């Protein structure tokens, strides 16, 4: 079976052909002593731009690096043997440590059959963290998990490794459509993806071997299904099985994995999207996004236009019509009719963090195919306001939902008793902040994000150091070190939120761009010591809730500001919860949420910077007069920074003299 991956052909195309998802993770890598030699199956489509090897980008001091470090501490605190407990049991081996709680073993989650999903995420996260930091401690963990999975696979004999309490039964049940429970393929996808990432990011050949055997198990056991039966099975959430099997094909060049990847494409979603029809109302958001990532991956491998139409249309309709100001989407995990945004504001179960995680994965793939600034604009928006916002700055734990309910707060998982889906994607989120700051084309370097970092562009003999306190300041500075003078174009993103960007090179004005949402091209012969400074003035502005001009979020540059509403009823630690289903049922103390009096222009003029801390503001005399409750002015700070405190994200704008009483209908405040 493994002869298929032993070709030994040096992959000349690896960099260009890599999907942006993990672009060039193995190409000319600092990671590997022995390069991965198989390369990808020849792709039908080569993305125009590629990301850099994560080992070539390092974060420098700033909020992202701090988040990465907190995540790293959490990863090292978890015990692999506990994650492996059920895998060993199912293989007939003695577990080495007790199983973890939450979704890994406990009621009320046993029937979702997510046992073992955390191991997959953990394997991805440790592998990514190794690539992003070079810290061997993460590689040792990744290696250990892979070796253990190999042992389980060998001992189990059938090829599968899984942690369901009833072994492989949930997979047989769902394939036979006989009284199955939970989302077994969703869970299996995480294990597949963890093995893929261990291979790509740590060059662990054993991980690929285990992955290939696992994929063969999947082929053997799905072969009996008719296409109709297969599609019925896909009515149940199955993660990104189509994507990861497409990757197995790309790694092995074996068409049978491509065939299975295409069988795992859910026609009920693919067909309407390929006809640019949005049928998303009522669908489970995080079930759909990974399928679409798979469609896009299959476009790269097959060139079939339907896949491409589907993925770009999906992105466009979700981002334009179904997304909150922070970049998150959905309520109670489901897409709702875009006309209904207002009804959903009162929910404590809006904006599941996994959905944003997966939208960002899709975004960077689409950017690679068509490098335009609107993808990078969304990426920035969601990265600060959803992903950075999702981590507790004290404990390092992660949000599940990010509630829009006025006066509610962020709730975080526990370290060892929750293991939600968002705990898993959360482990990965903070391990890969470096993966989308820069992209490259032949002679073009895209600077998409203003995050302090260093980049080594090995092919060009070029090192770039980006120094900035953005968004606390509105400038960034790129300093170049070149082995020899190099001619190339720096494409600096002119964000859509910024009216005019000014760029200086070595202190002299190069250009002022007045085209938001485009790139500013800086083309010249670069030499060591050259310095590019980018000035990105930020202003306060409001942004309406889709379809509701009188309900607005307040932003400063790309940063969504949240109103600070105090800590009523909140004792230390009360916002760390075991059960994600209790969002909205706990900590429901009523707080007054001011409305904003005036029109949008006046409101913005009456928001003033606060002394002492960057990016903090306060309203002056627009916190409402009369009406119910106790209207008051309000202090604002970045949503990404707010923690352990009640907040408000969207504000009802009330024209002076209007009789509207409250920021939200009372029924919504009550939830
Ligand atoms: Zn989730």
C-alpha cells in the first residue's frame, strides 16, 4: 500500500503547487533534515500566490505573539496519554492515563461521538506550533502522538484509529444508516487532518503512513455505498473529509483518494452554490464551511469550474450578507435569513468561533487563487475581532460563541473538562498567526497584515523585519536585509477602512494611495538597510448591522469597539464553564445598555479618546436621555481586548426626540 508514496521524485513544483492552506510547509524547509520528496500530484490549477513556510515567519512582541505563547503553554500542559486513552483501548492496548472529560468522554456529550476529535486538533496544533516557533518540545509531542497512533493502528489491524466508546461502530452505523448517533465522520476528519499536519509541518513520514492506511480503511468501508447512500450519509456533519482526502491524493498521487474525496462532496450544498444560489438559510454554519474548503481544494486538483464557482460564491455571500462586524456569523450555529439580523442580536449563541476559524482557512485559499485585497481585508477583520478576541488573556482558554446579546459576556472553556470543537480549533488558531501576514508571487511580496514579525524569503536571499504597534499606532515599518540587491515589488495592502495610505522609502515619500481595498505597489531595486514606512490613519466610524441602518457597530480602523458594561454578578472564574450549552442560561444579571442619541456623524464626533490606554474611548453625552433604565455614557475598548466584563457590540441609534425606548427590544434583552 505504501509503495505509492515512495516515489522519491524531488518535487520541483512543491512551492507553487502547494495549497495556501499550508503553503510551502515542506518546500525548502528549515524544518526538515530529509526533505519530503513526493511532492503533490500535479495540480490542474496553480494558485497565483503562495503563503510562506510557517518556519520562515516569526512573530515579534505584540498581542499575537502573547496569544501564541499562552496557547503554547496550554498545549504543553495537556497530557498526550490522556488524549490517547480511548485510542489505545479500541486497539486492545492498555491505556496509560485516564481519559479527559467534556466532549472526550462525559455526559451529556457522549451521543455526539466526538471522542478523539481533540487529539486530531492537538496534533495539528503541536505541529503548527513547532513550525511557527521552532520549539522542539512541540515536535516531540507531535512525534509521540503519531508513534502512539501507529502502535494503535498496528495493534488494531483493520487500519482505523479512533476513540469512540463503541469502537468503529458509529462509522458502520452511519454507513448502514441504521440508528447511528453523533457525527463520526466529523470526528474522524480531525484525526485525518492532524496526521496530515504532522507530516506537512514536522516532516514526520510515519504520520503519512498512518494517514494512508486510515484512508484505505475509509475506501474499503465506503465502497459498498451507492452514490445515493453516500449522499444520504453526507446529510450528517462530516467536517472537511473531502478536503483531507484530496490532500491524501495530492501527497500520494493515488487517484483512488481523489475518487473518495469527490464522493465526500455533498451535492445538496455543491449544486446550488455552483449555480450561485444561496440556500444557506437554516443550515448549520460550521458543517458547511469545511465542505466548501474541500470544494476549493478539489478545484485546485481537478480544475473543475463548479468547485471554484461554489467556493468563491459561498465566501462572497457569507461575508457580504451573513457576517457581523467582527467577522463572525450565524446564531445557535445556524445561518439565518439576512433580513433577520436584528432578531438575532439578543442571542448569547451567536458567532461560533469554529466558523470564523474555517472562514479564515477558506479566505486564504481564495486569496492565493486570486490575490485581491478584499480577502485580506476580511482576514484582518476576523483575525483581530474574532480570533484574537476568542482567547482569555489570563487563562489562555477559548470562547465557543461570541455573544452579540447586549450586556452579556465572553465565556471560556475549562482546560480539561470541556474539549469543545472550539477548544480544538482554538488550539490551532493561536499557533498559526504567522501564516497569512505575507504571501508571494514570482517577483511580488504581498504585505497583507500589519503584525510585528520577521520573514525570511529564502529564494530571494531576503529578510524583512516588520516593526509596529498597530493597531495601537497607525504606522508600520519594514526593514530589509538582502544578500544582494533584489528587484521586486512590495504589494502593501491599502485597507478598505483607510482613506489614504502614505508610503515612504528611506524617509522619502514614495506614494500616497487614495484607493482603499487595493494594493500599493512599491517596485524598486532593494538593498540591505532599506526601510519602508506605511502610514495608515485610522478614524472612528460606524458600520450598520446588515439591513438595519439604525443599529450600528463602532469601529476604529479595522477594530470593533465594545462598550464596557461592568462586572455585575461576575465572580472570578465564573466565566470559565464546562458546558457550552449553558451560554445564555448563566450569568444573566440585567445591565443597562445605553442607546446612542444623534445621527451617525454626530455620534462619531462625540466619541473621544480616553487618557491612559491606547484604543480606549468614551462617549460624551450621547448615552441617552430619559427612557427606561438608567442611561449613561459608556467607555469603549477593542472587542479583542475585553474579557471578564459585560459588553455591548451593536448600538441602537436614536434620533433626538424619538420615543424609542431601549437599545434592543426587551424580549431580546431577556434572551
Ligand atoms: Zn466550535
